[in-house]
C-alpha cells in the first residue's frame, strides 16, 4: 500500500480508471476526482490517495477529498479482475483510508451505481446509507408537446469576462447549503471551464428581457465517446428570487433541445433524491432513473473501529 504518487503511478491510475469505466460502462469516479487525477493533484492536501499493488500491478486505489462542509469524501476503486477472491482489496483500502483521517466519523463513502450488496459491504466498516444521487435519463429529441408546454426563454452562450460573477451569485444562492454545489469559487469555475469537454456554445445563459440581470443558466456537457452519446445537463440554476415562475422547466428544455440539435439521442442529469421538486420536474419532462450513486455516513462509528 502506497500514498506517494509519481508520474508513472499517475499513468497507472489513469489506466486503472479506464479499465473500470470500460468494464462498468460508467466512470469509476465523479468528475472532480477524475480532474484531480488528470491534473496531477493526487497525493496533495486536496486529494490524498492510497494505492494497492499486487507485486508490480496496481489493483486498487482510495481517494480522500475534502468537502466544503468540512467532511471528507472517500472513493474506492478496484480493478474489475480483483473484485472477488480471498484478498478483499476494497475492504483493505477502505480500512486504510479511514486510518488516514483525523475524524473517521466525518467520512462519506461514495459508491457509484450502488446496490443492496454495496450496503452490506459498507456496513462492514460501520457505514450506513445517507444520501442518494439519482442519474436520470431521457430520450432525445423531446416530444413536441413537452417543448411547447415550457415557458419560452431566450438564451446565449456564456461569455468569459462577463458572466462569471453573475453565474456564481445565482448558482451559490440556488444551491445554498448543498455540500458540493453551493460554494463555488471563481477559481473552481475557471478550473471547470478549462476542461477539454467544455463548449461555451452549450453553456446557456438566460438574461432578463427587461435588463434586470440573469434569470439563470443551463450548462450542458456532451459526453463523448459513449454508447449512446450522452448529453448531460451539467449544472442548471435559476435565481431563487424567480422560483416558481417556470424558468427551471424552460431552461431544462432549452438545454435538452440544444443537445438534440447536435444529434445527441439521450439526455442525462444528476439530482438528489431528496430534492423532490426537481425530481418531479424531471419526471414530467420524461426523465426516468437510470441508477443511483450513494453516499454512506459513519457518524455513529466508534473511534478506531474498522
């Protein structure tokens, strides 16, 4: 087990993530953690990593990432060929990761595409289900009746140098208290805007027609290569002062229509199951649940127990 990471090991990590994504047809890590891997932030105070080797072969890793609410996110990735057998790589990595943090009770274990079997495995380290993040999908293009029922909205592309402050203000107020989405900084926004997938033409901004600032935005992301090609509503936010006026539905439809015009056949987004208003809105547009990513909490665990 190793916690220091050099350039060669970062390459091994990237190869491991690629093997997992191919086998699971789903990324092994959320985008912020994937960006940390790609940008060589592993092994820093921001993203600590434990690597598990079998002789010279990397067979798994654990990532510890600080969250704005003061907790720590834990993601464990195991090579598809090593997920069964006498040497329980995931169990060992989880235990070692918990040893690395000062407050194990404030760790949230995240599992992508969680199942009841994952609940059982998490319980071995005294984790219990705490939060479900739904991935929802919808066929594109949308039926004309759904498009015509949405409130008309005019959008334009995001303009660097003009829109950062307004976008941050609305996003952070709209997601106030959200552990990942509610406290973006200008530095984080610029970091995300630098990603290779970003197309500012698909970062849709809606201005108030009366000149009274921004209504909101729908930031889209086309996921390529993928089968099928997915068009993700990456971040959508509406000024909370305009809540209940139909702008959320209007911007959702606008984003999906923008992606459909580029021959994307499946729309996708993530939302918390606890956000019942958003879940109901997305269902009404035609979204259904594809799978659940689950966070497990450990606040009740006794210190030192693994």
